[in-house]
C-alpha cells in the first residue's frame, strides 16, 4: 500500500467536509477552533475509509489475477459499510457464487471419479507431453503400478497406440486399434483413443477392453471345427475307398469283401462314437452354468459303472478293483452325467493302462479337501481315484490332456477307438458340478486321475473359471 496514494485518497475523501467547514467558518456560523477540530476529525475518518478501500482493492486485484491465471483464488474478506463500494460488493457476491460453483464442481469431480473407478475397463487420461494425468482403479490394477504423472510409454509401448495418442493430442480425431501386452501370459486389448479437453487444454482419453478370452474362444472354435472335420474326414475317406473297391476289383472276392465290410463297420462305429461324444459335449456345455440339484448315491453309480465295464476290461485282460472307504455321503449331481464321467475315466484307464493290468477305483469322504482340490480346498468333499499301471504320460503332455481331440499317441488312440473327447467331457461335467480334476502321472509307473465332488450337506463352491477345474502334476 503506497503512502502517497493513501494520503491523496484521504484528502480527496475529506474535500467535501473541508469545503463545508470552510463555508460555515467564513459565514460566521462556526468558530475556528471547533471548525479545525471537526476538519481534523473528518480527515482521520477519511484516512481510515481510504485505508479500508485500498486494502479491499489490493485483495480484489489479487483475486482477479488468480482467476485470470486459473489458480485457486483466496476468498475475498468481509468489509463493513465503510470499507466497501458497489464494485467491491459485486465482487464479493461473485466470490460467493464462484465458491458455490467450485463446491458443486468438486462434488461432480468426486462422482465422476467414483463412476470411472467402478468401470471394469482400464481408462487413462493423457495430457500434454504424453503424461498420464488420470487413471481409474482398473488401469492401476492392470499395470501393477500407479501410472499417473508418468509418460504413457511407461505403461504402454505399442507404437500404433502412441501414434494414436499423439494424433488425439493434436485433435485429429479418435482411433481404434488392437494391441498385445507382453506376459506371461500375453494379453490382447482393444483400444479406443478419443481427443478431449482438459482445463482448456488438448488431452487424450485412452480406454482399453480385454479381448484375450474372446480371441481364445474364437481360436478354440476354429480349432474345434478343424479337428472335428479332420476326425470325420478320415473315416469317411476310408469308407469311400472301401466302397469303391467293393464296387470294383473286390466285387467278386468274398474274402476281401468280408474283410472290407468289417473294417467299414469299425470305421462307421468310430464315426458314431465321435458324433455321440460331440453331441454329449454340446449338451453339457449348454447346461454348464446350471448346477444340478438332485441328491445322488455316488457309491451306487460306481458299482453300476464297474458292472457295465467289467466285460470290456476282460477283453483287454484287465481287472477292476473297486474300493469304497466307509459309507460315502450323497452328492448333488446329475446322475447320467456323473455316470458318464466315471465311465470315461475307467474306460481310459482300461484302454491305455496296458495289457494284463489292474485298474483301481477308490472313493472316500474327506471332511476337509487338501490344497490340491482347487475350489473345494478345505471343504467337505468325496474323492474318487482311478489308477492304472500303464506306461504313463510325459510331463509336457499333462497340461493338454483335457483339450478336445488331443491325444498323447494319436495312432494308438485311433486303433483303440478313442475320440479324443473323453477327458474334455469329464472337465466340463466337473465344471457344472463345481468339482475339481487332478491328473498325476509318471512314465513307466502309470496314471492316477483324482476327482473331487462337493457333498450334498455343504453349500457348493463358486463356479470355476473358463479354463476349467484341472490340475496336472508329475511325481
């Protein structure tokens, strides 16, 4: 506050009082001493009023400078009637209105931040110099660190994405692209980059949506169609060849005709099994998210499966040994699917367990399933083991044995009549029943397949993920 300016403003404000007192003194209506005293008093009051106004003007100036620069402005102080004028009063009202607006803006910002954090898709807000100025919780979880106040290259290094962000910062329009984030495992994302305005500056909003599962499903569907077509084409080709031979060179050869007809019957039976398994797998997948609600006697299912497969085991010189440890509690299951699951496991053990082998089927109740039981760990469950003494499965093949059409030995599997869908059906049945599958194998020692099923007296565990309830291990 400048003293000279304050003095001049005081004299200016005291001028009306000075003229009035001077006029009264000249007309003889007021003696000089009282007039001088009144003038001094008016001068002091004018100085105080000038000081209050100067202080108000300085505060108003700082307030306007802050608003012009976009900074947070200190609220204007309250002044009494002697310290204000029309401009100051109007500015004070403006200050109160702006404070209310800032309050509403802060509430809106908090609501917007809450909504963005609630979105499952990661979002990044990129400002000048490609620096991330905002990120929701999904983005923080994706990148495993706080990406804010760092260059976007620290989180996303895809050249196409960086070019799209640069275009958005120059306000050239939005862009859509697909990127791969390195793993393990590698993940695919669809990205939308949109130009926006942030505090009157150009910015870019980067939204990511994961496509990994969608691309995986499309790849699985494509592989499934290709594998199914191949599996059907092979016996069809054989049948067509035999038909052509029977219609031509072997027309009058009874011995060849008999041999070809037997082979054709075997190929037709193989096609029939393949179609049956495909239809069965399709039906299981359709009901996969509908847990069964019927109590089933698991021990009775096991006895039924062993009775039905005993003749098949004798054909392969194998013996079936069923062991039921204590009375088994009931399980909530679809009986037909449960029988199919057990049949597939025992059939595989007989088929691939080697000749003159023993297949052991053991079932017991575990009050708290061990850590290897996946989602049933620590819960009441029934454990069913199917063990063979066959050649076993190599370590590199274990993670894939439940894939559709996967075979460790394709030639032997086809020779034995396998379709490559047995364990895939088992996996999907267990997924519907909220169970778990554990496969352990050692070359030369055999394979043990363990199934965990929740008992009927306990609430079922949550549904497993799309990858399925499967663990593999090697001793």
